[in-house]
C-alpha cells in the first residue's frame, strides 16, 4: 500500500483531551488578543509587549504565593494591580513615542522582562522554572486552584460526565472570563469613552484639538490590556503547572497578533473565533502523519508553523479584514 | 487693548536656525472676525500651532480670556474654549460623521471610564442631548444625509464643513481656522462665510482665520493681521492694511527685500 503524501491521523481529534487542550490555550490567547484589540484596533497603539504583561502577571502571582505566603486568591488581584502599575511606568514615557517607535519599545520591554526572569534566579528560578517552594512545605502556586478544580470535577463526575479531563475546569473558567471580557470590552468601547479612543486612533492631533487628553486614554487602554495580559498569564501558569522564561518569548505576542488579524481588527467577537481557528490548526497539525524520512520530527514542527503562516497569507489575500472585521474601517483608516 | 479675547505678545518659535515665528504680537477683539494673512512661509500656521499649544513656543505670552495659555497642552487650551481646525482637514476617517460630531461635545461624563459604571444614566441622557445637538448642527451644514457615512467617504469640501461643524460642537469662544476656504468651491465657501457671520452675531463666537483669498479677507474680516518673516508687520481694518506700504512690499517683494537679497 502506498502511503498518502499528506495525511492526518484523525484519531487524535476524537479525544476530548485534544479539544480541551486547544480550548484552554485558545481561551488564553483570546484574552491576550482582546487586550491587543483594544490597543491596536480601537486606540491605535501597537502594543508588542503583551508577553511582558503576561509574564509580570504570572511571575508576580507565583512569587507572592510561594515566597510571600499570599493566598492564591489574594495574589491574583495583587498581581493584576502590580502589572497595571508596571504598564503605567512603561507607558508614561513610551506612549509619547510615535506609533512605530512605541511598538519597538514594547518588544524590547518584553525581552527585558523575559531575560530578567531568566537571570533573577533567586526570585524566579531562572530556566529551572517556578512552581513550588524549595523547602518541604510543598507550597505551590497552583495548590489552591487544584482544590477548586478538583471539587468542580467531582461535581461534574457526579452529574454529567463520568470521567472529566483534569483540565476541564480550567477550560470552563478561562472561557467564562473570555465571555466577561468580550462583553465588557464591547460595552465600554461603544460608549463616549470608546469614542474618544477611536478618535485617538484616527488622529491624535484632532482629538487633542477637541480637548481630549490623548495620553490619558492611551494609558487607560494599556492598563486594561495589561490586566487581560496578566489574567492570561495566570491561566497560562495554571495550564502548565510551572512557569519558565521561555513561555514568554516574543512569539507569544506574535501568535496573539495572528489571532487578532484572523479575527479581524476593531471587532471583539472575532477574537475568540480567531484564537480557536489558530490553535486548532497549530495543534491539529501536530498529528500530521508523514513518512519519517524525509519528514523528521523537527521538520514537521517547522512545517506546522509554515502551514499556519500559509493560512494567514491566504486570509490576507482573500479576506484582508479578517473573519469579522469591517472592510470600510480598514480601508478608510489610512 | 485690554479687552482682547486673545492677546499674542512677543511669541518666538525657532526650529534649529530658522526663526519661524520671530516676535509676533497682535490681539483679537471679542466677537470679531480677524483674518491672519501673509505670504507663504510667513509663519502663520506655525503661530497657530504655538497659540493652540501644538508647538511649545520658545518664549512669549499668549493670553486667552484672561489667562496665559502659552506652552499649555493643546487639550487644556481647547477645553478653555479656543478650538482650531487644520489646514489639511483631520476628519476622523474610519468613524461615522455623527461620531465625529458627538465626540466634540463638551461635558460628557461618559468620557471618564469610571462614570460608565457609576453614572450610566447621566452618560445616556447626555448622549441623547449630544446626538440631538449634533443632528441640528449637521442640518445647518447640509450634512444630515451623511450622518451615518464614514467621514473618510466625504469629499474634500464636505470634510471642511464637517471639521467646522465639529469644532462648533465644542462650543468655542474663539475659533481658529487654518485656510477654511482652500479647496472648496465658491458656493460652499460663500455658505461657510455666511455661517461665520451668523455665529458671530447669534452665538458671539470670535473667529481668527488664515486666508489667502484677498477678496474674502477684504469683504468679510473686521480686522486683518499681516505677517511676514515671522513678525506681524501690520494690523488694522482691511482698508488701511490694503494700502500699507510694508504690506505691499511683503507681498510683491519691495525695495527692502531686494536690497537685502543683494547684500
């Protein structure tokens, strides 16, 4: 029998584990990209530093729990506030830059954060990762979440699903937050406040000439985005059970941008669709069943990214506004 | 002299070695229509930018409605009631015309983020008022039919009207217009001038506008301020300015210029 040239073993797609895995990561990227949507799609600030907010949120949460003995539930709001504060310190000077320079500054920032996490080993564990305290107390940042997760699962077990996946509660909570964030952002963007944001996106000078403090609105936009980045970071940390600097490479932000472009600019509901599509393709191609020579594992890994990239190129060619974007707003923007 | 709504005193703005505004001094009387004229490169637009806070001038005093607003931020100046338009119109292209208009209305509590959650009723009721005001203003400028179109789809002349209408939504005391007639057809230009006259009379709005069309300036301005090489070389009523020798020299390249060029 001849092997087909391109084949996918469809068995994997019948496993709930695959869908839950894709669902969780897509939910996390939806949160990251919702923040980018507010920044890029509605405020005109090109934030390439979403991975930095995610890293600051995740590391702060874990450090507060493990090193400072915070309760997990208290560490969450505390690290959101710290991430916002971090965003303001960065935004105050950087948002005075022109859009393209701001983009460069934020990508540099994200790398500074990642490299700091890599080297501040006492605090972050460096490349060994951060998960539990070193002593025998067994203090891990995810302990309190695991308790909740287990009780959700035992409830599910006793009602609708006899053998729930371990990550299922995380999936539920992630998408509940996605829903709240999507509805919330849609609301605030359709208000006079959101109108000022769009004016700043269109022409900052025009907004200034009408008495709007453009910098203040840009900072607020960045603060909300930082919040979503931090929350995405929490879920990321819970999904992995350990945090490594490598989790926050610039690629994370670029993936979130891909999600944004797939879903369409200046539109919130498209973000979730973009994220699911993106991660379905990227994870689904993991099961590409190709003959080993020449298709070694590393080559398939590269091929997965190439296929995903191809998808984006095709989309740009045939539907430049993304799945849900408005073409008029895109064309008239310039 | 003391009752000027806007008093510009000894304003300087240098860019490297170029002295774009070189000690300009003049004032604008309340409820007047004042024209700012001068040859290309005289520093008119730069002066506008300094007066409205878009450029941080090097030195000088800009007194508006009693306060020195020199080097204040453009948004703070606009909120005091000095609103400007731009030489190249800044329609917010990917926003509908009605949103362009509603954006400019003052006192909308919903422009503060927290108010969206703690005072939603106040936000909604103000929004309703603002929408009505905006529709009335669009009616005045014959833009009603375009209210839901994206501003980017408007013609050049319509954009000029939109920008003026939008500036008026901000309820300015003083409106600075940078070449409002440029690029629009004479009929529309005539209507624009009629609006200015009417607003001055009915709403007490003061106008300062940059213009190159001498016919418009001579027929519609109460006072003319002439700039050349960064300085105000003459000001007064149109008739006097027209016959001022310095003004004629500046426009036609008089004696003073020629001798300077030779040396």
